[in-house]
C-alpha cells in the first residue's frame, strides 16, 4: 500500500437540519473543549491516511462555519500537511438549459452536494455527513480500499449494523443494504421511521432485522464517478415531473442504486462494528456529549484531540 497516495475526505455540511430546531446542527459543540462532531471525523480520517479535506458548505453559512471549525481545522491541517478546500452548494447551480423553479428554497440534495466538488477532486475520496459520527474503523477500511488498484467504476461504502445506528429519541431513516455472496451491494432499501425497541428494531410495528447492514451515507468514490454524477443530474431534471420539482432531491444513494441496476458501478460493502451516533433530534445532543466523554475516558481519543497525530 502506497503511503503517499492522495485520498480526500469530503464533508457534506451545507444542510441545516429541520429536525434540530432551526440551528446549524453541524456546528453544535459536543466535545470537552467545544469540539464538534466534524472534528472527530477529520481526526479519524487523517489518522487513517486521508491527506485532503473538502468542506461542502453554502455561501450564507460560510462565516459561521469558518468561525466554528474552518479556521481552527485549517491551522491543524497545515501543521499535519493536509490540504483543505471549500466547495459551495447552491440551488442555482444547475445543468445547462435548466431554469431554477421560482419557489425552490433549498439546494438539490446530496448528489448535487458532491457534484459541487467537481474540479477539486482528482483523487479517490470518502464522502460523509457533517453531523454523523462514524467511528475509526470505517475510515481505515475505506482508505485501505481506495489506495488499492481499482477500476474507475469500483466503489465502496461503509456498512453499519442497524442496531448500532438507532436514536433513543425517535424514528430514523436508514438505507438497508442487500448484498451478494461476495459482499457487493445489490440494492439499498430506503426505510423510514425505524424505531428502537427492547428487542431490536421495528417499522410501524413490524420487526426489522437489527443486525442488517445499513448505509449511513459514507461512500468511497473515484474521481471518474464525478462524470457519472454530472450526467445523473441532467437525468434527474429530465425525469422529475414538474409538479414534484419544488421538493425533489438528487440523492447520492438513490443515484448509486440506479447505477447498480444498470451495472454501471460495483459497490463493495465494508462492514464496521463501530457505534454510529449523530444529532438527528435536539434531544440527541446530551447522549452524543456523554458518548464522546466516554470515548475520551476509554482512551480512544486524547482530551487534546489532535495531539496524537
């Protein structure tokens, strides 16, 4: 494995969480010294070998973002020889010939978010959500996959055990993964309102296998994938009815699922046993704060987070 192969961490931080009471949930402090979830993801990615960080944000949150994390992380990354870049997701960035619907209020989803990085990424990269904590194992596994010699259409994703991804405070939406015998993804079944129960999990009263692997939007992708994503954005507008366009979103997992069905890509599912946590609901924050405190007490992280890199 090459130590110097370039790999990038791409963090989708353009969304403001509607279920989080209107604040910018990605910027909520959760660590002992005001660290946010993204700090831990960046730490784990650099530790695993990623040497570039790309933040996808919007121009209207740029100032708050730089104050809360960007400037601080830029200084840390400069010390560690890690490159930093910014991409901006805006609802106006549309394919040629497509007009912005007059009442559209927000950008076009995670597919468009990653597409905002076109021109910034010439290396394999991992994509994550800003407000999810993924644990160390997934970063190591995806990095190890990306630095091997794979074809342009060979992708990967972290597969989390469903029971390790549930919230105590309400239902969650997860992409339940179906795989072939070799561990390659065949289908992602987007499943809403999965609720934690005493014995596992259920949806509308029906049990769900709590040991299923699910997608948490952590994908290992190639630079060539950007061209597919570009074409997919054009298809998205061509195929979305006019009466649905105000709310429609171009979503990364749904587009990857479409590519799978066309045999245009392969996706290796890399299982991780780490416990996911994130701030989906306002009430989740106390749990996340306590979880990071426990990880520090267990020696998983230093109190001075980046001091061990």
